[in-house]
C-alpha cells in the first residue's frame, strides 16, 4: 500500500498527518484478523460469538479511533485522500455496505452509531463512484483482496 501511496501521491507531506496516516493504517491491519476470518467460519456458536465480538467490541473500538482522527475533516488526514483512507474506505465499501455481506442489520446499526465514519465512507465511495458502481457484486472475501489492487 505504501508503494501505491508513494506512486500516486497518497502519502501525507506533513509529519503529523503522516503519523496519523501510519497509525490508522496499522490499526486497520491489526483489525483485519478479528473481522474478516468470520466470513469463512461455518454456522454455529463459534461463528455467532465471533460476530458478537466484532459488533460489540472490535468495530466500536476501531471506529471510535477513526472518528477521532476525522474530526471535521473530509478525509482521515485532511482534505485529500491518503493510504489510510483506502484501508478504512475498503472496510466501508467492501463489507459494511456490501449487500452480500453477513449481518446487514448490525452493519447498518454500527454505521448509525458512527455517523462521522459513515459520512466519510460516503465521501470515499463518491470519489470512486464510477468504479464502484461498475464493480459486480462480490462476496466479502473477494472484495477485501481486490479493492485496493483495482485502483492501481
């Protein structure tokens, strides 16, 4: 992702903004093993418990960080996109608003609880509207791996 960011100008120039970008990018990468593997779990108690943890602990913890970083900014490090936006925008576009993903009601509820993140997600998807509208619906496991690569 850093290569992509450096190549296309998605690395903040300000050291402070770069620090925020790096931290949020790392937070996303740390969260992924807690969120996406449930997609592959068979139905049952273990899957239900993992989903409860995602919606009751993981997403509230992580989205609170994102909302704090957003403040009143358009994107995570200010008025223009950074690599951190691609990570957190991917969560929004590929899972939280994906009609083929699990737990649609809980996903909608989490977006209501984090309105700044939801607004950010709408801005992010608007930036790539043509691409995202043309992208065929995919299950979460396919979109997670392909969203960022398709922008290159």
